[in-house]
């Protein structure tokens, strides 16, 4: 049996209220909110967060990692390798990007389901458009990850029981590399091409699974052509009540991450033995039919999509524009940070990407960053690595620095004492500066501190604990 | 293993100190030359009479050549030293040990910093290539973290602590207003300071030392020959230095309400000088008031106040110019600004003036009496959790 072993999603903390757009842009906006990746996030950092949440509920570990996005932090250099490093995956596990088109997300999932071994499929996207555009309002930022494998190390919670594809070359939506927005042909044309191929892919997948449309318990229709998605859902033969909410009112459409996010949303509420269909429309259509297993009853996602969609904090439209590079506010009059050293970063890869410290074997003293010499007792080279990324901590003291350089001032900074030992002075993020107090609880999150000379400086920050820990 | 010190073995016989300003029209060479010439004149020597030089500069020049070229020294040993913001003190410490060892008869320490050519406000450290994981925070941000920790630990309401911090700044501005070498010479009331907006934590710009260019210099000789140079030499009683191991950033045992490096440095300095009860011997102190919470905590680390009670002593006026133990009678970093390499020697310059009775009347201390006749200078570098500390104890009498 091959299918999904685990999954995890990540919605960034900030929400843009679409009704605030028109007052500034003169046009656009609408109802509801969309998610917004923070200034210190990119598709790689969001992918790390979704992937961490995917590995948390399961002991299974991937031997391949495929990362799909249409907004890569780097080209030439792989982005999946940073995700691989943050997850502390072994060197033998391959990690590579499948990028370029929105379709790469579903393609990675198909490849993983058709392959062997345990494979982690991560997709992330940051969507925007010019101020006031439909894409700006309708888009969303998110990441989703699916761990695919065979019943073995860990039980499959949703088995793949059928698949179908229909590929078609036509021009609906496009973007030239380097552009910060995509363009679309007249919407009705795309709809005439999408609807028949999507219905064909769906029919092929259901036939492959030997299941009739009226037996489908949840139908996810994903794609950037909203009108075509709605038309396909309507004509799919699946009862309208079983079409999974596309989260347009709260999250927006996160492009390459949408199929994974909506599938996760369906899995969050699925009971054993249910049929879930994922149908995606992008340069053709792809359909995957899953049947949930008994194992899903005991599966606990790290954080459900609904919990995350209901959380978050508002972001003023001006900050949204600044974070997406459509508005350039005056920076603090301080020198910009120097680029990180490639060789120094390589020497401290586990610390920088994995937040792994060193623990003195004799005294138990935890050193963040790792040290060869213990601060207690002075033992030399008698330490073991101690991963700290999943350890929560408490604020010992803090400050709000309005003078220091930051891509989005002010810097909120705290001395964090970790549960079970260890301390680090660390920047806070996704936080209301006025609300920080000594004693607040925080957890670690992988972020992009700044970019210098085109080098993204990735490291960890702390944020208020997202949700109260579940009672054991 | 022991820290023996060199009590009464060397003496300062000449000092110089430029005004601390935004010297847009002066470079490193000009500043070092001016401070040096004043010191040469005070000791009645020429540059050729000095056997060896130590230049303290954090980032205004590299190697001893920076000073050798500025003064056109011929064939002299000149060493550049750097030890964060305690750089100037470090230069004096090295020069003193060189004389005490017998290696040289006359040595000179020159501290200088040309900060205002960077184009930015504040101090900006020279970037050393790194892995990008070291914290990025201004010094103001780092030191501001002391205030909430202190308030929490000792149950001092933040509003009260803000007033106490403002009182520290107000006192130093009061003193600096009476010092022609100081950069800021305006008195500031507690109310004025409290009304300023915060820039880092609970600190406003008036809780922060300014930034200035400047230079200060000292000539040291063996104590027994000191009277050949001046009638009123100032004897070195203690020179203590501690470089922290940075564990405060790593060890949850550190609570940000004190500076262990400074407490250790103070204990060593008092031992070197043979002082059991600092309050009965120290008549004045120049301390590193880079930010107002720093001066607050220093009063406890230097054993002037009980732990958790410095804020009460400050409110009671104990450290005012007319108080029992005047602290920063020259106006401190608050009024002078902080040319990194010069500040430690600037502190000693005030001790030099006060102990010799040469400070102008309007800021002359009246606390020197009997055995209470020593001056302490304290100079730190780095940040809470990760700092270097220097303390000197100086006196006009032997023994």
C-alpha cells in the first residue's frame, strides 16, 4: 500500500484585510483576508516550517525531498538543500527543486506516489500582483508538505487508489522570469480549455480507482483559474456539499502550495474509509484519488489548517506593499549587514540551519552555538549534538531596538531560556512589540534574517508559541 | 597563580585630553598629536624622552605606525592595542606594566578614536566575516535589556526605574555642563529626560552616551623617580582586567541584573590596592556610563551599593557631585560621548585633575578626606553577558 504517511501545512502569521487595499491603491481589494508571508520569510523558510510539522507526528524519515515553488529564493543554487539542512536529513537523502510552473507541485506529488521509498513533497508559494490587482487580493502565501511512502516504518493514512492526467498546451497565465507579477489571457478562453481536460482527468482517475463520482466524500479542486475550478466542481458529478472549501475568504490562493494545503484540509477532518479526490488545474489537469485508512483515526496533525486559518494578526496594507517590494520606506540610518561567509556558514551548518547546539556529556551544560570547550568544567571536545529547534523557551529579558538595521524595523529581541537548559539571545518575529513580557513562551522558527549581495542569510528566530500544547 | 598588582610602583606624571567633539575638521593624527603634546608639556618631556608607546584605538587605525607617523617617532617601539571600549585603559595598563617590569623608564599611552568619519550615527563595529548567526542588535538594545530584568528581580516599578535612570543622566549632564572638554554642556532635568521617546527598550537617546571624536594621553614612569617630572604625581594602586567568556549569552544562570566580569574585576582591583571597604577609601569614581542602566548596575558591581539598592542611593544623591561618592564628576560618557580608544584615558584625566586639586571650582569634589583619598576608573567593553572590564585605582599619596 502506497500513499500519504503524514502531512503538515504552514500559514504565515499575517493577514491582509482586502477591504484596506482600495483606499491606497485606488482600486482592487474585496472581502475577507489573505495570508501574507512576513518580510523574513520566503518560500524556502515556509517550506521548512511545513516540512517540520510533517515530520513531527511520525517516526518515518524521507530518503528523498522534492521542493516545488514558482517563487524560488535562489535559481542556479538549489533551495531544497536548505530545507534538507533545516530538517537535519542525512546526506544520502536527495533534495532537489521542481520549480518553474504551478504544475510542478502536483507533478512532484505524482512522482513521489509513483516512486519508491519514503519521499517528502514540499510546496510553497508567495503570490502577489501589482497594487490593486485581482492577483494581489486573491493570492495567498502558504506551504504544504506530504510524506509519501509504503506501509512500513509508519502506517499510510491515505492510500492512492487512482490517478489521471490530461496535458494541454495553451496560454492562460504566464510570467517571464524576473517579473514580480503574472499575466492572464482573457479568462473565458482558459475556462473553455480547462473544463474539458479537468473533467477528462477526473474521469480517468475515478475509472482507474473503480469509483463512481457520487461515492467521492471530498473533492478538492485547485488551480489559479478560479472560474474554471468552480465550473469543474459543478460539473464533476460530486455533490456540491462535498467540494472542499478553497479557503479564498481567509487564506487566498497560494498557487503551487494550494493542492497540498487543500488536501491537508480535507485530511484534517477525514474519517477512515473515505474517498478524497485532488483535482488540479494547471496547464492541463491532474487527478489523484485517495482512500483514507484506519490509521487516520489516530493521526494528529501538528496544527490543522482550520486552526491556522483562524489564527493570525492583521497587517497594514502599507507594510504588505513594503514587504513585497512595491513600496520602499526609508531604512534605519545604519550600515547594512555584511554578507554571511560561505565557508563560515558551511562549518556551522547544523547550528545555522538545524539549530543544533552542543551538550557537555559530563555537566549537561547546553551551548548555543556549539562550543568545543565547556563553559562549566572546561572539558574539551566532550560534547554531543543537541537539536533545539523543537524545544520551547521562556523570555528572560527583552528589548525593542528601533535603531538597529532591519528589513522591517523595529527589531524585537529577547534572551530565551529553553526548557531543559540552554539559552540564546534571539530575535523575535510574528510578535506585537507592545505585548512582549518577561516570562512569555516562545518557539523556534526558521527565517531569512536579511539578504546581502544576493545571499539569503537563513537562521532561526523565536515567535510566541502558536497554540497551547495539547493535553497528553 | 595570583594577581599581585603593581601598587605604588609606577606613577602618572603627565596627562593630556582634547575636547571631545564632533571634530569634523580634525583627523586621527590631529587628535593624537594634541593630546600627546599636552601630556608631554605636563611632564616636561619631549617625544624622544619617552622610551615606548602604546596606542589604544579600536578601529581608527592599525598598528603602532598610526601613532609613530602622527608624532613622527624615530625608532621607537609603538604597540597598537584593542580591547573593545576599554581600549584606552588597556593602553595605560600595558605602558604601566612595561615600566614596572624595568624594561623602560618612560612609557606613554595614547588613546584616540575618530568616529565621526563613518557617515552614520552611533558606533559601528568593524565587520568580521561570520556565519550570519551572531545577533544583530545595537549596544543600546543590548544594555536596555538590563532595565526590565532589574525591575522584575527587585520589584522596582518600571516607572520608578525610568526616573532613576533619568536621574543618572541628569546628574552626568549637570557635571558635564561644568566641563569645557565635554561635548554636551546643557543641563537636563529628570522631567525633560523622562519625556523623551524610547529608541531601544525603555531607553531614550538621553539614556545613551553620545558619539564623539577625541584623544587622551598619559605618561608613566617609575614611582621613585616621579618627582623629577612633577610635584604631584598620581600613583597607580591597581590595574585590573577581566575578559568574560561570553557565558551570559549561553548560560540561563545569568539574570541580566549585574555584570559578573565587573564584580570579579572589582574584587581583584580592591585586593591589588589593599582595600577592604571601598566606601571608606574611594573618594570618586569615573565609570562607564554608556547607557544609564549600566551606571545603575555598576554601583552594585563596584560594591558602592548593596544589590538591589543602587537605585535608592542614586535617588538619595549619594553619587552626585556634592555627594559622599561623586560618580562621573567630569560628566561621563553621557556628556563626553565615547571615542572608544580615548574614553578610558579620559576617565583617568578627570582623576588626575581631581586628585591634584586642579579641577575647576564649579565641579571640584569635596569628598576627599583622610583615608578616603583614592579615585577609581571603570571602563567596560562589550555587552551584558559578554564583556571586558577594566578598573584602575589611583591616588596622590604613596602607601
